[in-house]
């Protein structure tokens, strides 16, 4: 009995560690890839790449369609792996189609359009391998999925750096990296997954329809979240210069640090939060949420202080682009990152409370607001306007999420009091 428990614990630890390693490498890839571009071919090309990457991230939400959470919890195998694969292929085709449609509508020249499309293909690999990783997670091999994710991201970064340095051409670098990423991501994941189960395409329109309807709310939430994240970049694309996009992207990057560290702190506790809520242990529920919110606040203050003192200088050295004059905007974006981390926490809290409709409504409201605010801000104050617009949107989103959480909490507390009254027999 002891050995069995020990083995299970080891597997859990291994899965947890490899999942973090894979996730971190995936998260920092945007940092490293932009670093390669700005240091190799300059800030103007960095602006093009940054916007292409942001567009690909938004389209990736369509490619994934929020299916991973549904697939990983499909314990009874109601939907076959083959059906997940067929559905994902259709979403990836749609992802590329929308990408082509976007560059045509935006009126980019051929070179810039091709960069956007091939960066989109690079990110599409994330959607392809996500199906295999969801299946591996479901059968208890999250550590294998983490290793595959880490390896593929390392290869992508390395190939991009070598191709870019060797050709000194951003388009060629993207083409070479896209080709290698597709081959490694597709054939590597198929080969490994086949060691645990059969891999084949299965057409089942009824199950495909069920999957799409079940995951539609998750897709909408993810899409709007990434859209809000990137609106200032698009405003700069239409009303600024590519160099300004590069500068904004560089000073925006560290804001993600707060989200990353906050996730490491509270993600392991999300199951506990859901358990407290489902078991009506309201004092423990609110206590954990408050503690996590305090952790986010402390991390935000520390990172903001670091950004103010040395952040701009370090970024200038790393990216070979002078951003020292944008120290104020950097601090604003770090504060925005703190609010964003708090929003992500409340997003998960509201999900535990099964209040997904509130989440989507909140994101929809803020998506409309930031589109207007960012347009006005960037038109009048360029990079400063973009940074302030993002901060305002995250503050509003945090406020809406907090109101939704408090209303749900108070309603549940009232229901608990009614239950206690009924149990005791008092009216």
C-alpha cells in the first residue's frame, strides 16, 4: 500500500514539474523570439513580428477552441481521440483561413502578409499538439505531455534563432521555423502517443457538434481575453509606426511575469477552492481567495518597484532597443499585469461557482470599451495612451469580476443560512 501511494505521489510530482517546465518554455517563447528579431534585424522588423505573433495568439484561441479542458475531463471517453483530431483539423483550417482574410482586409504588402501567415502556422502547431497532450493528460501521463511541449518549444526557439541569424531575413526565418515546427509537432506527438493508444481519424458529426456546443463558451472567453490583451498593439498598427509597436511590445512583456508567478502560487489551489465552494465551506472559500489576492498584490508591488528602478535599463540591453524613456509606461503596464493576474484568479473562482455566463458578459463589455479607449488613447498619446488604455480596461474587468464574485458569494451564504434554518426546524 505504501509503495503504491509513493509511486502515485512520484508520478504526480513528475507530472507537475514537467507541466510547469513545458508551460514556462511556451510562455517565454514570445520573449525569446522577439529578442532574436530585435537584436538580429532591428526594431522595425520586431514591430512586424510582434504584431504577427499577437494576431497568431488570438487566432490560436480559435484553433484550440477551449477543447483541452473538456477533453482532459472526458474520463468516460464519450468522445474518441479520432473525433477530437478531426474537429481540431477543421478549427486549424479555419484559423489559417481567418488569418489570410485578416491580412487581406488590413491591406498589408505581400512580405508582411506572408510573415503573418507563417507565424500563424508556427502557433497552429500549439493547437495540433494540444489534442495529443489532452489525451495523455487524461490517461495520467501529463509528464509526457510536458516533455513533448518543452522539447517542441526548445526546438522552435533554436530553429528560429539559427534561421534568423543565418539568413538575416525575418520572412525566411518564419518559413523555415514553421516547416520544422509542423514536422516535429505533428510526427513527434503522433509517434509518442501511439505508444499509449491507437491514433486514427474518426468522423462522427454528432460528437463533433456536441464538442463544439460544449466548448463554445470557453472559446468566447479565451478569445475576448486575448483580444483585450492585444488591442493597444492593433491601435498602434493603425495609428503608429512599427518601431512604436516594438517598443510597446518590449515594455509589455514583463507584465506577464506577474501572471506567471501568480499562477504558480494559486493554480495548485484551484481544486481546493472548487471543493470548498461545492461543500458550502464559505469561510474557508473566501479565506483562500483573499490570501491569493494578497499574494498577487505583494508580487505586483515588488515587480513594479524592480521595473521602476532597473526594468527599462535591462530591457534596453536585452532587446537592443532604447526604452529607458518609457519607464513610466513600463510601470503602468506592470500595474496592469497585477490587475490581470487578479482577473485570472477571479475568472477561476467564478468558474468554480459555475458562473461562466457572467465571465463572458464581463469580457464582452470590456472588449468593446478597450477598443474605444485604446483608439482614443493611441491617437492622442501613442504608446502612453496604449498603456493607460490597457490599465483602465483591466481595472474595469477586475471590478466587474469582483462584483460577480461577491454577489455569488452573498447568494450562496444566504442559501446556506436557509439550509441551516430548515435543518434546525426554525423558520
